[in-house]
C-alpha cells in the first residue's frame, strides 16, 4: 500500500493581512480618483481621461482603476497570488504615469507617487504571509 499523499505547503496571506491589503488598495484607488478629478479641474486632464469636450472611451478611462480593483480581488479571493498581482498593478500604474509625463507632468508625479505607494503595499503584504498545507492546517 502506498503512503498517503503529503500535503503541499501553500503560502497565503493571513485573514488580517488580506483585509489590510484590500483596504490599502481601496484607499489608493480613491487617491487615483482624487488625482483624476484634480487634473480635470485644473484643465490639464491625463491622457486616459482626455479633454472634457472629448472624453476618452470608458475602457481607456478605467485603465488606472483596474490596478486597485484587481489587487483588491486578488487579496480577498486569491491571497496566494496577491503579492504578485499587487506588484504587477504597481508597475501598471507606473506605466500609466510614464504616458502622462509629456502631457501633464505634475499629474504624472502624483501617479508615480501612487505607483510607489502600491509597491510599498506589496512589500508590506509580504510580511503577512503564512504557510498552510493543502488541507488547510497551519504549519
């Protein structure tokens, strides 16, 4: 008779760190919204918003908001992959900022700062990992 299968260890975020990571990305998403409103009010909209007279298509407009949304879902539902998704989201926000450097450099600085905040959220979430077996027991 073969021995029973050995449970595979899996690294996930603890419940508290899942909530902290999701809340942090929610605040970051609200900061992106504040930055978008500010740029529109100043009359210097970002490339993804477009001018008020000719706004961009809704999917382009939603581009920077995908990073926080995907990171929140990953931290709450797929915590095993949350740090990796969070890192990719931070890089995505930095890419959005790169495209704004020429058009609205002031807003791009804010976007770079928010991308750096996302990177800090990623680093902090690494502290909240724990290893569980395939059957859900702490090791």
